[in-house]
């Protein structure tokens, strides 16, 4: 898994995160009058174990040097 940072939305609020573990890409959807709208998301685990699904454009992978360091107990 790769370390990453970025932000996600919860209840209409933009919430930044400084460190997470990227698991994989996923797909989700929103219902509209004309039918569902599908879009890609990242599946990211935060240090407290919470899973979030930020948009790909809201995610930044950390450089490999930072990945090797033990920051906040995550490896």
C-alpha cells in the first residue's frame, strides 16, 4: 500500500488528511433524475482505521522517501 494525503468530503464539508494508506481504486455512484452517475474513487485507510473514498483529483501520493519513514506509527 502507498501513503497518501489529500482531502475528502463529509456532510458537505471539505476535510483534509495528512496521511492515509491507499488500498485501491473503486467506483461509486450518485442517483440523479435521469439515472445513476458513476465515478471513480480512491479507497484510503486513515490512521484511526476509518475508510474514506476521496476523488482521484483530491489525492496525492507521498514520495517514496516519505513512505519508508514511520510517521504516526503507520508503515
